[in-house]
């Protein structure tokens, strides 16, 4: 049976590609504000002052009480940053199939798993088990990334595809550090580097398509 391919509509606007980029910039800004308001405490030193980019996890900013026992004044900014990021990346995953010729199966997988990963991420500030949420969101996100990378490879977007492979290596590195007691102290920093790299990858994809749409002949 021939695979049904959905061809992108040439009339698809380029401007929705900007929304996830604006959202990512807003997320970074809110994240920094949250980190500046965090009173202190980390896995390395529960009594340390302020937010440590080396030793604190992003999830520490989401808690009402900091590790050192003080009220976390940065929680509001952290929650806002998480919601903004989730909406932005959900838009990214939903719009991804609009700009590449994909099969209907690829389109459904990318949209369902990509959006689901963001919905799960928003549950991080609830009382549901943190590891369950993180692992489920990561699984959905990984499926979306792998399917997207296969689509990029099929459409000869090789530079972006190779950078995606680099990000997958960072994901493996995160798991190695997580399960190795001697390396877990470095995990907060590795997670930040990995997450920043994935966001750069997404921005690259959107800018690449934005300028491609801009250069299209009417």
C-alpha cells in the first residue's frame, strides 16, 4: 500500500513560525527572573544562597518552598515560564507538519506526542510524582523528536538533522549522569546545556522555514 503523503500548502503563512521563537525568548526571560528570586539551597549545599546554575534543577524553582526552607519568591515567574514554554513548544510541534511533506502517520505522531509532552510538562507543579511526569513527558518528547528527525532526513535537511543527532547524544548523556551516582552531581548543569541545545535546534528549524517562506516566489 502506498504511503499517503500530505504536501505542505504553499499559502501557509510564515508568521506562525515566529510565535514559538518569541515564546522561547519569553521563557528564558522568566526563567532568569525566577532564578534571581530563588532564596537558596541545592543538592550540593542545602544552605547555599541563591540559585546555582551548576547545582540547582529547574524544578527547584517551581516549589513553593526553597531547599533551604525559605519561601521561594521566584515560584510565580517559574510557573509562568513553564506555561509559556509549554504553549510555545506545543505550537511548534503542531505546526511542524505544515512546512514539510509528511505522511499522515508522521503528522499524527508528531502532533500527538509533541503536544502531549507539553501537557505532561505542565503537571510538574502539581502533586503528581515528579519522576512519573518527567519520564512520561520525556518519552513523548523523544518520540516527537525522532519522528521529526526522520522527516528532516527524508527531506534532505541534513544540517538540522545532524544537530538533532547531537541533541540525542546529549539526552543519552543525561541518562548516564542520572543513573551514575558518581556523576549525578553534574546533572543539573548537563540538563541545562541539553535543554538549551534542543531549544536552539527548534529555533533553527523555525528560522530556516521562515526565511524559506520569505524567499518563495508568489
